[in-house]
């Protein structure tokens, strides 16, 4: 019985010490502009965000937004009867083209300021 109590107390302490919150999609969308302007995130040719400079909530922002993008790309692919990879490539080209100067894009596997 004492072992179970000790384990439960340790688990509770670990949970309280570890940040377990995840950003919602709305929170990620709100934080995206600042993360891109700070050089933490950039657009990739595959239509998804990439982490240029880890730190803060960059990984969480990218994960939330990429999950939403993938769902939308899948919907568009199915709706139009085309491959997911084709939708991703089209979206990636548009995202790279629309990225403002000074923000990061990935070309040939390397991050560069546009």
C-alpha cells in the first residue's frame, strides 16, 4: 500500500513539474506571425511549416498548424481526385511565394531568408 502511495505521489509531482499544456489551433494561429518574424518558423516547399530556430513554442505552433494543413490538404486531394503530394507541392509553392522578405523559407533543404 505504501509503495502505491509513493508511486502516485511521484507521478503527481512529475505531472505538476512537466508542462503538459498544448496550444490550441487558434492559439497557434495567433502566435504564428510573431514566430515567423522572430525567425523561429519558416515555410517549406512541401506545404508545411518547419522549425528554423527551436525554442519557445515553435515546435507546438508548427505541429498544430501542420496538423490542420494536412487535414485540409487531404480534403482538397480527395475532393479534386488528385494525390496528396500534388496538393502539398502546390500549397508549398504558394506559401514560399507569399512569404514576405526577411522571413525564412526552405530551399534545397536549407533555410534562408527571403
